[in-house]
């Protein structure tokens, strides 16, 4: 997994972030990809149709736990673990916001039981919660997945 060196330029609703990323052309050397949620991305990884474009990270990539419930860190090498290291240091929005715009919260592509809600991660402290795709405006740090 490779994370972009910066967030998208502004906080936005989830569906707007998906559309924004899909329109990226040669952003840090790669185009964007359009995957509405982690199940679509996982299907593309399984069938070989994913070509390495930028995507919204899963909760597992952001936080290390695919369920967002802090049960067991499945992926200890995650964005939260590296947010203050090396070239990532100081590149994440940590200032708390109020209302529907929350720059300190980051979208994941991991859906909850209903497709209207997505798991989100506050990178300042690792808190996991849910947000509605259509109302909240959050930050987004695209990633690319590469074979190892």
C-alpha cells in the first residue's frame, strides 16, 4: 500500500470524494480509480481488474482493524501508525472541526450494515465512528495498492 503524500484539497462528502478521485489524471504518477466501497475494490483485486489507481482506503488500511471496532489490529502497519513519521509528519489535518465539516476525520471505503454510512477514523487519536455519505464532509487521503 502506498499513501498519497497529501490529502484531497478540501473536505467533502463521501460520494464527492469517490468522484474526485475517479477524475484524477497522473496525480503523483497515477490515475484515480472509482470504487464506491471496499467490497467493489476487493472484487477488483480478486478478479485482477484493479490497475493500481488511487482509491479511498479501507478502515483496515487507515486504522488496522477491518471492523473498526478496535478488537484486534489485523494490519499493524497502517496509516494511523505512520501519521507522525517521516514524510507523513505534519501532512494530516488534526485541527478539530464542528458541524458537518470535520477535517480531523478521514473517510474509509468500509461500509457499515447500511450503504448510507461509512466507517471513519479520527487520525488525531484513532477513534473510529460512522458518518453518512450524503451529509458529513470529511478529509480523505487516497492510497494505491501494489502487489508484494
